[in-house]
């Protein structure tokens, strides 16, 4: 596992795992991506850690991680985490089994990603009613009873009730015997309907992504394929960069200079948690 505040973080709303998840990648990239996909959140997926665990050298692993970023499976950046005392910026490496485009990653950085999930065959309310007999055998319902009572349970959920609260309301203090389970459940759902709850306001997400080449932070919209405009050798509109911009062929030399402290790295609001 990585140090606290670092390591893998799975992107939200992933699709179910399948054999074709990484079929569009080179064989080596697909192998490493499949390995990373199966690691739990918080795992160390740095170049050195992956090279120790896999039959590939650090250079090959680094190249693959950059390709995964270009393909939309990976982004590196930082995220603001709130504690009881302070707000901390911690390093994150986000991995997505599903390849995402730059627009999706930009929305993710702003905490505005739409959910991608299929409608379940049975609703949450129907499933609760169908399993009611396990908690209280005298309240076993038929399929028709579940379909009839489903809207009332859904209204409970819309008011913020949990499954445990609905079950408690329906099964506590049952009479003996129960002559008609559906009628009893319908009456309890009506008579014990909870008041509407005020839900907390939407939490503002504070995230910043960084370039895979120079590691400089940038706006998500500007990091096309995970790289900033100078490292791509272009301005955001696709034209050649201004005088003094780092061109594509000079990126590695620039990185070597940064590592050698010849050129100060830009200050980053990132601290280890």
C-alpha cells in the first residue's frame, strides 16, 4: 500500500469488469492496466512499485502509465480533503477501468460527473417488500402485493428513510395473528410516513489534475490526453506555442533540468496527509 494520501483511487461509476476492458491497448499496456484494475484503493502504483511486482522495467512501466493516461484510463493530480481542523491537499492517482475522454475527466475534477448505470430490473422498494418475509414471516407478500405497495415505499425513500427504518416501521410490534399482510403493511406505510428531511447541500469538490510530462498543475480542460499545452508543443487552440515554450522534443531535457534543480519547480499546493 502507498503512504497515506497517495496511491490508487478508483474513478466513480465504473462499468462491470469484462474481458474486453483493455482490448484496445497494446498487450503490455493491457497487462499492466488489468493488474492495476484489480488492486484495491490505496495501493502503491508508482513506477518503482509496479516494476517490482511485474516482469517489466521501470522505463517500460513509465511508458505504459503515460499511454494509459493518453488513452483515458489514468490521471494524476491532487484533491482537497477536509478534516475537523484543516483542509489538506493530498496527491491522488485516479484509475478508470472504462476509458474516459478529456471532457469526462474535466467534469470529474469539478465533481460534476453524471452517473452511468443501468436501471435495475427491480426497484429498491420492490426488493425490500419482496424480502420482508425474511424479517417477519407473517408479512410474506405476493408479487402483486409488492407491485401495489411499491409506490408507498418509494415515497419513504424519497423522504430520506433508510431500509432499516422502513423495516423497523413495518415489523415492530406485530399483532398475533396477522390476518392480511398486505393490508397491514399498507396501513403502516401510510400511518407512519416520516416527514420530509432537509438533505445536505451538494458538497463542492476541490480537485486539480497535473500534466503527465512536467507534473505541473493545470485546468482539467487544458490537459488534453493528460498533457498540458507546452508539453504538447501547442497552445490550447492547437497553434505553436509562444517563444520560450517547451516543445515536444525538449520535454525530457526540461524534466532532467527540473530534477537537477537547475530550474525551480512551480510551487504546488500539495501536502502529504
